[in-house]
């Protein structure tokens, strides 16, 4: 992913600059005081919302399914499936809680380095793997 805020332009890509979670919803989820938040904290939280959304959209991507890709690209904060929003909030919590300075928070590859809760929430949106 580049810092440009959007995915590549080829078919099968999804915009990664979609706002699927509002800043206020993120603050409520993280139990931050919505009114007392400092501007610097808001910017950090916006960045983490962007990153959590990108992680989830990347996990859900189906590069060979143009219809699914178009459906995902059309999502916004009011149309994204609630289960996907829940997964973004869980991923946001992970990014907020584990900022890279916790030696005990080593991700494992068994779930694609995502928490088991995220993968469980998104299981119905993933293409089935073929053996």
C-alpha cells in the first residue's frame, strides 16, 4: 500500500481511502471521551482508522471478482455491512492497544496475522479456499 490513499488502478482493486468508521464511533468503541480528545490524538486515531480499514479491506479483497470489488468500493459509513464495521473496530483496537512497543504482542501467521475474532467476523465474506 502506498501513502497516496488509494489502491492501484488495475481491475480487482479496492479503494483503501474509504471512510467506513467515523471518528466519533471509533472514540466510543475505544472508550475515549469524545468531547475531551486532544487534536493530536484525533490525528493519530484517524490514521489508525485508515490503517485498520485498509487491513480489513485487503483481507476481504478478491482480485479476480470484479463484482465483489465494485461492491466493496461502493461501501461508505452508512452502507458497509455491520459485521465488516465490527471487524474494523476490533482491528482498530489492536492497532490502538499494541503500538509496536509490547514484546508480548507478537502476531502469528495462523490467521494471516489478524486476531481470531477478526477472521471469525469476516469468515462469511471470504472466498472459500479450495484444497
